[in-house]
C-alpha cells in the first residue's frame, strides 16, 4: 500500500505543479488621452456622431462621459487623413470601398459619393479603431490615405 501511495505521489505531484503554470500574457497598456479631449465637442464632431448614431447618440455617446472622451480622442487625435503623392511612400493596404458601413443605428446611412477630407466622417465606417496596432486605408482612386493610430501609442 505504501509503495502504491509513493508511486502515485511521484507521478501526480509533478503533473499538478506543471498544471499550475500559466503562460505569460502581455497586458494591454492604458489608453492615453491628449489634453484636447477636455474641451467640449465642436459642432462638426457632434454632427458626425449624430449622423452615425442617430436617435441613439445621447444614450450611447453623449450621456456616457468615458465613451464621449474616447470619441473625442478618436476624432481629434487618432484619425489622420494624409495625401501621399510620393510613389515610394505608398503601401499596400485595404481600400475604403472594402470597409463596411457602420449602419447598426441608422439603417439608411450611405457612403460618400466623392471623397472630401474636410467633410469625411470616419465614424460611418467599421474601421479597426480599437486594435492594438495602427491601421491604414487607401481612399479609392485618390492619393489619400486614412491612418487610424493605435490608442495605446
């Protein structure tokens, strides 16, 4: 009996110790906010949010301080529209036409027929806003690129 108990302890003890080890995961760093997110929404930003969220804008954005702060950070600091004319600087990336519309709140949301950087609403598109890495999209038939900076940079 003692022999059987000793064998079980010798076999099961290392297995239970090894079973307790976990893989080291890289935790996400805290998102960084710029100082300009403390300022109130501009009329343009408010209109962009309302265009995409419609009647749900107050419920999901305006009444939630942290969500509103994240939206301001996104619109003011993380989305860059860049004109790249140097052929050597152009990189392969997804086209704007390949990105689906964010029409879960406003079902009749439409794509822009022509691209105008000053009136473009990035919230209309299902960009990868919250991934770990930055993302880049090419505006079809133009030299414009939309760069979404990571919130962790």
